[in-house]
């Protein structure tokens, strides 16, 4: 019985994302590729920081503090993008989510 309970608890603790992938059908501004300008801005900033970090790593005169700061900036941008993307995915894919309640 105790073994069965621990199996049930372990199964309940497993994270299962059920949000379907975002596939836009009506794109208003093609330059944003179906995403928001916030997401595109974050992507652009990540590209810039990645180029800066690579340049700093190649430079033997680079300050280690600058390299650490660039790495932290990249992590922060990644967290911002992921947080926004997860939050928006719920709204983007929620169309018709309450239809089952009305039936």
C-alpha cells in the first residue's frame, strides 16, 4: 500500500505540459513572424549579446568581469523570453477553451 502511494505521488509530481504549439494562421505583420514585437526585440538583443560575448571570449585582454556580465545578461534575456513565451502561449492557444463548459 505504501509503495503504491509513493508511485501515485511520484506520478502526480511529474510535470506534463499540455499547451499545444503556437502555429499562427492570421499574421498581421510578416516581419514579426506571428510573434510579438517584444519577442522579436528580445531575440535581437540575444543575438547582439551573443556576438559581444564571443568577441569578449576571443579577446585575450578582455576583463573577466565583462565576460561574466555578458553571460548573466544572456541568462536574463533567456529567462525574460521564456517567461513571456510560456505566459503568452496560454492566451494564444486558449481559443475555444471554455466551449466544453457550455455544452
